């Protein structure tokens, strides 16, 4: 899927967002806390976002960014990045799917270690056009200036098939996906509650299993073998170092919280 630019409606006027600008900062009117209720629509290949209703907009959806977002830091020091950031690029759109089985589990996939963007992260299946979350890579300034800037749109797809039926039909791309697993509400809640940007270890609640079962892909993408994944791996937070450390992505945690709210309703 081709990349899609992000367009904002600020005080009713359409404005393109430059690569170094924070979408959340512009729509949040300087507020540091999110999420921000945001109206959106897709028009002529552009994702249009606004903090107020506009013709053709859908219902309000939450927009969020992590506390350590590098673009938030650029808002505070707008002259700091200078020529080290692209001057001729805007913000692109990514899409990820929260696939819910009939037995109320959701699918996560582990990105391979060899990918240039977000290696070894557990994320929902998605594409490069890869409810809203602002995403940067690298996600921390301590890892270098961002090379990619996306608003990720999380779409909930509710299937009438069971986890077992869906798993039998899934064919991940082995060049992008190294493993997959299904999370139930209890484990998803524990993962979503972890706070990114800290180095504090988190022990699983006593009523959670010490590990979860995943399926690891061979290089040919066909053969799969069981993978026992420690619960502590899923509860890892985004560190200040170790760029390729295996963990669940910040945006995925946000999407899991929204999914759990949906189940609660």
C-alpha cells in the first residue's frame, strides 16, 4: 500500500504537517497529556485530522503519542534538529489490524530482527500505509534523529472464526514476521498496563501464567514450531537503550487498551 500524507484542519484551515512537527502537539493545543479526541476522514489520498467536527468527518477517535516522543521534544526546542531532519517530507499513514477471534483473542506478530524499522517488536499485522497513535522511528532521541514519522491507524476486525481456524489460514511473510501469538483479555490487560520509557522491571500478576504459547516461523514461512514466550518479555517496556530488544510496541499497548474498552462495552 502506498504512503498517505496527513493533513490537519486547524481553525478550519487545511495545513500539511512537516516531518519534524508533532501531530498530537498541534491538535492538543500544547497539552502534554493525551489521548486527544480527534475527528478524521480520508479524502483524496490524505488522512484529514481535526480537533473539531467538519463535513465528512467520522466520530471522534483517540489520538496518542508516547511520553518520550522525539517530535514532542522538537516542539520544545524547534531549532535543535535543524538540517538533520528531512525538510521536504510530511507525515505518512500506517495501518494495523486488531484481529479478534470468536473466542475473544487478538493476534500479534513479531517483526524479524533484520527489518530496518522496529525490529523484534510484537505488533498487530499491518502494512506501510504500517484507533490512532503517532509513531516515530527511532522512537527515542537517544537512538538518533527520526527517519520515519507515521500516524498509525488501528482497525478492529471482529471475526466469526475461532483462533484455531484463523491460525490455520494465516500465512505471514517470513521476511517480515518471525512469530505470531494470540492474546486473551487477561494477558492483554497486563501488557497494556506496562509503562513505556522506564527501566523498572515488572513482575506478572499472580493470576497470570508465567509464559504464553506462540508459534515461531521457519525461514521458508511454512514450517512452524511452538515457542514458549516468558510473560516477562511481553511486559518489557521501551528502554532508553537496546533498540532491538524484544517487547510489545508502545502503540500496540495503546490499541490493546482500546480493545479492552470495546470488550467492556
